[in-house]
């Protein structure tokens, strides 16, 4: 029951917006949004990727909850209302990907945590986004950054997100990589109606020069074919 109610905002999104984006380059996993965050692949090992992201602006909101899934569902509703017209001017925007959940690293089972949900603003509104009418929404300026990324399939739930965060940090410690250990990002690309070939990620922000234990791959950029 908890899972069903957590997914209601996402299900509503799919029902009202069924436009499918153009194809990505081969091997891409972002297939349900017209705009997806671009990145450069710095290097890749058997356990993680290192990606480089340019500065971007996001619309964000916070939610306090005992479980990530519950907090994300509460926050999603506010952000979805914003992009569908709950802003000054009533501007309606296309859904973008990915959805980013900032998850504090230190949480206690008996205390709620604050989860921050973020939507990347469409390119047309990066410079001048419409002002939210809900005072719980704000804009986040994501700086240029390198991130360590671990990908996994299935559903992005509290337990799976924590598991893959643990596996990623275990590997980063092994290779002595420096990263921000106060939080990580849970990253989702798919709607709940997609049952197969789902793609989720865990991100840790690198500090200093990123570490790869394999030969770095040539830079490449994931981008939508216009």
C-alpha cells in the first residue's frame, strides 16, 4: 500500500503527459523525457563511472519523512504542480530527466530525515524560470561537478538506494577516492509504468581529481538527437 500511494504522483504524470522523446544515442537509458541532463563520461570501471556535469539550474523542494520513498512522493507533487502551471504566469513545461533526490548520509531509524527532490529546468527556462507560487519551492544552482555513479535496475526504493550507495562507497574507499560523504543522490529516469529495463543511479560528488582504476575512456556526451 505504501508503494502504491508513493507512486500516485508519478502515475498521474504519465496519464497527462504521454509524449515520448526522440531516440538517444545507442545505449542510452533516458527515453521518457524530451530533455535529459547531458554529461561527459570521464572514465569507467567495472564498479562505477565518473561523469562530468556542467552547471545547471534546478527547481527544488524539501520534504521531511522517515523513508525516502514517502518524502520523494510528497515533494514530487509540489514540483509536478509547478511545471504544470502552478507558477507566476501559469507556464506549463515539459517533464525533464532525471529526478534527483538528495539523501543525507547520516539518518536514524527513529528520526525523520529531510529529503530534497530536484527537477532539472528545461533549457528554455534555465536563465529565467517562472517564479513558483508555492513558497516551499526554490531554485538550486548545481555547480560544475564530477560524480561517481553506480547504476542499477528495478525500483528506486529506500532499501535499494541504500544498498547501492553502500556498494559504491565500499569501492570508492578501496580505491582511496575522495568524495563528499555527507550526502548522496538517488537518481531516477523511469516512470512507474515502465516494468522492464529500468535504470536508476547513485551519485557521490567527487572531491579533487576523480579516481579510476581502469584506463579512462574518451570523452563522450550523451545528448538527445534533434
